[in-house]
C-alpha cells in the first residue's frame, strides 16, 4: 500500500513539476475526479426537502 501511494504521488508530482506528454490529461482527470468526489460528499450530507420522494429531489 505504501509503495502504491508513493508511485501515485511521484507520477502526479512529476506531471505537475515537469509537464510532458499526457500530463495535461492526468491533471484534468484529477480535477474531474475531485469534482465528482465533492459532488458525492455534498449529495450525501445535503439537507433537502424531506417531504419529497427520492426521485423528486
């Protein structure tokens, strides 16, 4: 697990410090994944109208 995390950090850090072929796609994919993550967290903790059914929210 430690090695996997180090490989991920090294790959992302290398893409940000010395951009090369494919690094823009990596950074864009990270931004999209972060957006999905924030959206999922928001939808879990968002307080909506409790009178609505789940498909109406």
